[in-house]
C-alpha cells in the first residue's frame, strides 16, 4: 500500500495529544521504562493504541500493533518516544513497526538513551517509512523526564511538593500539633501526584514528627510506591507506621555509614530495607547518592514531601526538577517553621533557574508549579 497523504499539522498535534494523554496512564507504573503512549491511525480512525505495561513490558508500540492487527498496514503511528532499536528484554519495536507495514511514524521526541539515540528513527526511514519528529515535544519531555534523567544523569527526576500557610509556614513550633494546612481538594491532588511516581521520599524529621503512611489513597487505585526515608542516623522507630507495614509496602531507609547496626537490625526485622550511602559536607545523607541508588533500583520518578530542610537542599543542588507549592487560604498567624528558606525562595523565583508553568485553584487553596530550567 502506498504511503498515506501527510496529515495537517493540526491533525498531527491532535493525535499526538491523544497519545500523550494515553501514555500518562502508566506514569508511576512503567519503571524502569518510560510510560510511552502509542496510537495507530488509519483513514482518520484509531485502529490500535497502547501504553507501556506495568513493569515496562510490553512496550506501547507492540500493544498498539497487536490491537490493530492487519489494520496497521498503511497506518500512521503516533508515539511519544522514539521506538527502540536495540535488543533488550524484547526485540526492537522499530522492527515490529516496519514488519507491520506502518507507512508513517510521528515521534514526539527522540530517545536520549545512547542505545537508541536516533537509531530507531533512522531504521524506520531506511525502511521507507515517512518519519516526523518533534510534535508534542514539550509535553513529551515533561512526561519522560524520569527516563531522560535516568539515562543521561543516572538519577530519577524529582517532584518536590510543599504545603504552606498563607504566611509561608509548614508547621508551628516544636511542640505544636501537626498542622492540617490544605483542604480536601488539594489533598486529593497530592494523592494523584503520588500515584504518578514510583517513590515517595521524606526526611527523618518529617518521619519522626508526622509519622506518615506515605501511601496512595485513591479509591479503586492500587499503587504501592517505594516509601523512602532519608535517615542519616536511623532514628526511624520500629513502631512507626512506615515500619509496621513494611513487609507489605516497600519501604527503604537511606542511612549513613556509621548508623547503628542494632537499629538497622530492628528495622530489617520489620521489613524495612536499609541502604547505607555517603554523607554530604553537612553530615546528612548525600541526596545525589540516594537518588542514584534509587535509579539503580529502577526508580525513574520521585515525589519528595521531605520537609523544609530537604526541600531547600534539593533546590540548592539543582535536583528539584519540578516544585509544586500548595498555599492555604489562611495564615498561621504566629511564628512557625518556614516552608522554604529565603535562599530557596530566591532560587525558585529566579527566571534563570525555574519557570512557573501552572497556577490552579484547589478549592480555597492555590497550587503553583515550577519547572527547573536545564
């Protein structure tokens, strides 16, 4: 069958947006692979679609091709990331696309993985397939940032979440009870964000003060991300919520080299995985080392709710790829613990470092999201 007439730019953008939306369904589940969306279109009709399966296999293209069957011949494939060209756990997707008789492929972005890196699109072109690259590139880079960071920097991408009162506090004083800063709508948004990441990370101060569960609590959605504590001296109590259900929910504590062996044994008995990493100049768990260790475990996306100190360090080190701030309608009205240090706020407000990409109302609260400039 001869190649179809090229779609208009607006048609390409519309179908790619559909592929991107579909690909987001596996965010938080597809690791160690990216959550790719793929849609096959023939004669203006979708004949197949796929999203990377949980655990990373099968790939989106293969699922879409299997659904389309013979209808893939002569179709256009819209895919959010370049089809792979190397032999891994499965044969190359580029070869499957060629064999299926697809005549045009529209790719949002090429894969920065050096095992692919343009070789997939080159293989498609060599087979006579018309290839267009760059449609929907901005959103694709955002959606695949975890994969991009992992293959280029050896770390996951990090979303830093902060909740603050209207006057900028994350909590009251040392002996104040835990603040309920935001309302139900903002809290539901946080749960949705948790669900799109493979790890939820906090510092030891947050773990000790709040005794969080760090679970995804959305009806009908079973997600079990790693629950990660940056715990230099292994102060996490074996009776904490993180420890008591660690045998059923994956839980990891990063500790320094000199942390107590007895504390490690107590936590390990509960099911907590303890991994020792180097310390930074300030004597805390080195954030870069912890993120690289998570990457080695296959994690591509980390959601940090680690408290003001961890937040400031992530921003200072350039490790906070996205910063999401939920600001409550009401002020604390007294002295408390600042949600962000002055230096961190200055960096976040610097146009050379971050750009504001979203502002949204969450009931009475306000959500703002920034992306780090590379």
